[in-house]
């Protein structure tokens, strides 16, 4: 791995997940600092992709990968540093105690099972859950939730709703589907929604109400509407985009 790739990987790991435009801006700065004399970059987007591919070829044997996933609201490509050795919460992080990991699982369960496809819980409810699980004060619980957000497990909206992050969805995809099932399972429909356009997990987007409801990420719905007529009412899924 060359110096540019090492710095790029360190940056992505520090951010935990980052959109393509910001990563390209960071790459341009890194390249200017570390490039060889008279070396020029032709297409930063293409160069970033080449470096990510090279990075993955070197870190995959250690159980890590930089995954690519489109943001549920903007549709923009994101790069996410994930652990590939296990999709269990308890094995994806070694920085938490066993009771803390149980608390994380419990928060995720509450978010996935929230009513009316809200895929979120109030921050106060999150604090109370942690306090009960870990026998902490509400102040200590608030600090722990802040840590979970900083570590990339969850996001918190401007109106204090807590939801799973793009990193958690990407890294724990198999775990979430195994634990909660999906709406695609005809025999026993589960709580995890899969987008009818891209088939990826959906926690933010739209439901098209019909005999068999259809679910779409925001950008996927725009693509769907180009070739399909939408007759029935539309229900918003997950947190409000403007609060993120």
C-alpha cells in the first residue's frame, strides 16, 4: 500500500463513513501533499476508485473493507469502513463491554421495531433504555449515547430522534435481516424493508400504498416514477430528511 492509500484509509477510518464529494476533496489535498514531482491527477473520481480497490485488496485478509453504499436520502455514493469477519454487533466492536453491547442491540431492536415505519426512537427514550440496561444515571446514559453516535452506530436528528447510521446498516446487514426478517419474505414478513428499486435495506424513503405495498429510497422513487405511473397515496418512511 503506497503512502497516498495509507493516508486515504486512515482518513476514511477516522470518518467511519464519508460521501464521495467530500472524499474526493480530501483526496485532492492528500495528493497535492504526497504526489511525486510533476505528477498530476487526471480524474480524481477514477483515481479514488482505483485507490479504494487497491486498499480493499490489502485489508480484506484482515477482515476489513471499504464498502460503497448510496445514501438513503441523497442517493450520493458513500464509502464506509466495515468489519467483514462478522455481522454480529457483539463481534463487530471490541471497544464495549458485554452489557454495553446488549444495550446497543436493544436500541437497534427498538429502532427497527418502531411503529408506523418511523425507524427511530426519541433520544430521551434512548437514554432511558441505556439507564435501565446499564444501571446508569440519565447523565451517564446521555454521555454513552453520545459515544455511540460518535463511534458511528447511530445518528441523531435535529429534533432528537435516534436512528441507525449508514455504517450500522452496511456492516450489520446480514445480522439485521437474520434477526428481524424482511418484507420480501412471503411466508413470514419481517421488519426490515428492502427497496423495490435497488433491493437494499431501507430505513428512509417512501411507501407506495397498494394491494402489495412498495418501498423506495428517495432517489430510487424518483427513478421509479420516470417509467411508472403512481396512483395511490404515498407514506413517508423513517426520519424526516430535513432533520438529518
